[in-house]
C-alpha cells in the first residue's frame, strides 16, 4: 500500500498517453472521463487509507474534482450534440462550481494547522498572488475584455476560470508557509494547480478559435492524476498536522522572490517600450499600486516584528538582570550584587573621607520551619522578614539576602548621630517579632554583627567577612544579640585560621593522638571502658589542650573529619586490645564524642558502619557521646541516634544538665545512658546533692545508665556512690593516657583501683 501512489501515477499517465493515441470518438471520451473519475476515487481512497486528522478538506477537494468531471461529461454531450456549441454553456456551471469547493478544502487545511497569527506570511502570499494576477490580467483578462466577440456574461465566465486558479494557488502559497519542508504531497498539489492554471489560461486565450491545441487536454488530465497522486501519498496526512513554526521570518530567499514579483510592473513596462509588447498602461498602474500597497503592509509587518523582537529582547534582558541581581525567595539584592554595592560605597568613602557600616543578621529557626511546615512556609517567613527589614531601614540603606538565612544591611554613610547599636537592635526586633504560620505565631531568633570600614580598605569581601564573623560571635556574647567587629575578633579570626590550617596539617602528617580515660563502675571499682579523647602534639607548641582547637574545628566541617579519624583510631585500638586479651577486654567499651555538625550532615551512620567493618569491633563495644544541646540545635539528631542504636551501638547524652532537656523527656530519648556534667558533680551549692539524686532516680526510672564525670575528690566519689550512680569518670579515677604498652587495660585498671 505504501507504493500505491506510484502505481496510480504510472498507470494513469500511461492511460493519458493511450488517450492521445485513440481517434476522436466514444472510446476516447470514455477514457477521458475514466481518468477524471480516478482522481475522485484516489482522493477518497487516500483518506480511507491514511486517515488524516482532518479529512473534511480532502472530501471537499474530491467534491471539486467530481464537479469538474461532471462538467467534462456535459461538455462531451455538448460536443456530440447537433446544436452548435456556445459559450458559456451548461458545462461551465459544474466547472466553475469546482473552484470554490477546492478553495474551501485548501483553506480548511490551513486552518487545521492551528498556526500562530502570521500576518507577514499572509501578506507575502498576497504579494505573490498579486504578481500572478497582474500577469493574468495583462495577458488574459484585459485581452478578453477587449475581444469584440464576447459579451458581458461571456467575459465574466471567461475571467472566472483563471481567477479561480489564482485563488487556489494563492491559498496553496499560504499553506506553504506552514510547512517545515515541501513534502511530496504538497509538491504534487502545487503541480496539479499549476497544470490546471496553465490549461485554463490557454483555454481562455483561445476563445473564439475553431479548435483547441491537444496540450490543453494533456494539462487538464495531468491535473487529475497529480491531484489523485497527492491524496494517495502517505505524506498527505501531514498537511493538516498542527504547525509548530513561529511566524514567518523575512529570509533572504523570501526577499528574492518578493523582489522579483515587485519588479514585474517595471519589466512589463520595459517590454512594452523596448519590444513592443502590448500591455495596457492602466493595468500596469493599478498592478504597481496594489503591489506597492502590499509591500508597505509587509514593511509594517517587518517593523512590527522588529518591535516585538526588541520588546522580547528587553524583557529577556530585564529577566536575566533580575535573576542575576535579586534573590529568588525574598526579591532582595543577592550576594554578588551586594558585594558590588559594598565595593562602590567603600571607594566612595575613601574619596569623600567618610565611613560605611555593614550589619549582618543571622536568623535562626528557619530550618525548623521548613521541617515542620515545608519549604513554602520557610520561604514565606524569609520573605516576611525581608519586607520588615526593608521597612526598618533608611531610604538610602541597601538590604540584601546574602545566605540561606542571612541578611545584610549596608549603611552607605555614617553620620555623627548614627547609633549602630540601636539600629542593629531595631533590625533584630523586626526579625524576632512572631510570624504567623497557619494561624500559629512562630518566633525566630536573630543575631547581628556590625563592621565599620577602616584603614582605607576598599575590599568588600573583607568588610562582609568581618560583619559575618561578628554575627557568628553574637550568639554566645550576651550583648543583646549584637556584636561589633574589633581587634579582638580580628585576632580571633587570625588564630582560628591558623588553627584550622594546623589541624588539617595534623590530620595529614599524624600529629594527632588518642588518649584514653577509664570509666569505672561505682562501688566495685571495675573497669567498664574508656573515653577516647583526642590530643594534638603541635610542633613548636607542645601538647595542645582540646579546648583550644575543638571549638574552632566545630565551626567548620573539619570537625567531621576529626570525628571520623578519632572513631577509626578508638575502635581499632579497642579491637586490638580485645584480640590480645579477650577475657579481660570483651566486656569493655570505648566512648567517642560526636559533634552536632557531624549528626547534621547525615554521614555519621555510614562512618560508624565503615569503622566497625574495618576494625572488626563489635557494635556493643562502641558508645557514641552526644552533647545534650545537640538535641535542640540539630533537628535530625534524634533520627540519626535511633539509626545508630539499631546497629547495636550505644548512645550516651554527654554534659547532661547543661542543656534544655527536661527530666520528663528522658523516657523519650533514643539513648542508653546519660553522663552528668562535671559542673553539677563538683557543685557545693545548696541543693546540689538533691539535684544529683533527682537525676539518677529519673535516669534509672527511664531505663538509662547514669554516669558521673569530673570526679576529682574522694568526697565526690563518695557522693555518687551513695546515690547509686552506675559509673564514674575523672582525674581521681584515672587521667587520660595514650595507648602505649605500659598502659594496657589491665595496668590502667590497677592504677584506678590503687586510687
């Protein structure tokens, strides 16, 4: 079936050749009608085979061809009648009826494409059609009107034939603008229309002559076969596919075609003057006027397209500029643009000998909003805070979103009356005012860091870094949540950078070492295990205490790498001790501290699994110590702790009593033990013993082991023994020591027992 169109074309073009070999008579007339009817059958068969989405246009074209065949039948009867053939005749009625049917069919094909509004393409089609119409009028229509043998009705009927052909051709040209390429079916349709246009032109030109040349009959018959072949071709169903093309562009090829059409009046005039070609001057004037009007319309379309393209380009430029300079959530100035604003202010301040100030505000609690209510409400809260900050600053001040929960306020010029502390407090009050989420008021915490330009620096990143460092220091400062960057913070930053760099070098070169402090069972003085404590043998500084570098490491992801290293060393050491002395060490545990940042990253579970796999230590011999404050600061800590317990690892809440966990919450904690902070154990205040009693009783009631840390005096050990604490740890019971041969578990136990 795929080659049916080829078979049809070959068979009926062969039949056309046979037709011209036959003598005039009934057989030839029947052959002529058979070829015409084959076109109607081919169109209907093409619709049935290929099932186009819009079959109506093809049915109308089939009806148009059927009307033409009826006209052929009438014409044949008229030719064999004894009465003389007149013009116009009865056959002209179905002939002329075929044109509107075919034209409407092509028009419906155009509509079926659902093309975008394309005024430029329509004008282009009209220009070409006007050019063809000019030629038709100059050489066919006007000579017919001047023909003395034709009456008014004769002239109208004679002109209707080429006019109908030009109409269909113009519609095909319009259809052409919706095609991504000239498909075979479309080419065949164009060829069919051109063939009948040429035949009709020859017919009208020969009116009044006694006979017509055979080539006219060939062109009419060829039009039948070409139209039927177009319907049988598989591509016919693509003519009505909705167009994906944009409005017609003014291409170079299109310009050449339109320019050639525009030159037709000039060419005809030159032919009239130079070659004596008979062309009516009125025809040239009217044709030139129509074409000029259409060209002006096309220019208007081009200008409109240019304006539209310019507007779209400007809108795209504005959108790109907005995306590049604004934060998507808050619509405030984003960090890169803010840095440029700071740089401009600093340069202007150096030139005018004025100072600028930068306030960085960190908002705490937006992460919890996202976890409880979703990111939509988190973004809504940030947008509300941004709106409040914009309303709380002066007109010349710039507010920017410089991080996920950070805002920057640039005060361009500091006047003598400017009170930065008061301004910062005013901004914090705007951030801390409760925000309504689903009708529930939600309060957020906020802290501000202030930095003032100094020393003639024009580096915006330095000022931004100083203000950010001050904001980070504002949380524990206790100054109302506002901290100013000064020399001490600058020294702290320098020291912090040096320690971070030194720690990274220490991890790489093996300067770190793990010390082990025994944890003993209270009363029986039995060794339960050890707490692994990292020590840093820093070259040129000696043994650096943990308090000097652990807090700094916790401010960056360096603490995660440090925790991972201690975990691997501690589990490996206890596994080695267990293999060397299984009877003594199989019940021992090693406690490793885990930072809140490590829990927040979510990698702790994988780190523990990998450490246990590599070292071979049993999960029950590992205890992870997590500070009580982490339970509040890290929302996902509880889920991570539960996952670790499912591995068989024990969880101990370190520094208990210094955070915000209530006694009633102990039963809900995913933990196995609590370690009471040394500040409570060593306290001599009134009620200290009662507090220790309350903690141990609540812990035992919740099924938790209770460990006392910081035991440094015998009376403290006696107190926790009387209160029935499970384990104790401190300098009185044993100092942290490295895992050397002379400090094996047995010797450490003996040392502890001797105390």
